C-alpha cells in the first residue's frame, strides 16, 4: 500500500475548531468517494494551542497508479478544490510512503 501522509495547516480565517468541523465533515464525505481509496484517516492534536499543525491526513491506495487516478478523477478534482478553501495547501510537509505494518491489534 502507498499512502499520502500530510501535516495540515488551516487557512488563517478558520479557527482550529471550524477547520476540524469542515475537514472531518463535508470534506470527509467527498474524500470517502475517491476511487481506489483503501485507507483514510484524519488525526487532530490533543492540544491544538501547542501543536505546529491542525491535523494529519493519511490516504492509502493499492499503488501509485491508483493514487494518480484517484486525484485525476472528477471526485479527486472536487476534493482538491474543496481543500483549497480551508487548508493552507503546501504549508505543511507531505510524503508519499510505502507502509510497513509492525503491529495491528485491530
């Protein structure tokens, strides 16, 4: 599995709470429709006042081809346009990684 792991900053006009509500609400509803998506996780800091970022995003796909196709799709384009409204795109680090699971007790 390949994953996008991204640390997100909200746009200045959003409070942390408003950012989280939008990100985990309407935006998540769009993200869940990405073609080929096999894993989707959002994480928020336990103490946002002391955190460098407003959230951590993880999106998983079978391979790089599936990842590329997802973001080229109509849903992928809609998702990126929506994110641009409340996320300071490019402000935080982003990596595409190959996941190795060492423990999975779920």
